[in-house]
C-alpha cells in the first residue's frame, strides 16, 4: 500500500532519474519508523 501511495500520489518524488531510489528510500524510512515504534513502546 505504501508503494502505491509513493508511486502514484506523490509525483514530486519522481522528478529526476532516480525514481525507484526515492520509492525504496521512503519504504525503508517507514519500516525503520515502525520498528522503532514497536521496540520503544
């Protein structure tokens, strides 16, 4: 679901040639945020 949101609804993240890297970076950031949320609560 996050992949679809980043790929389709946030066109500013795909302005350069590194479109896949911006999507992967967003997904990794979300996973780190969720891991920290689960481990610190």
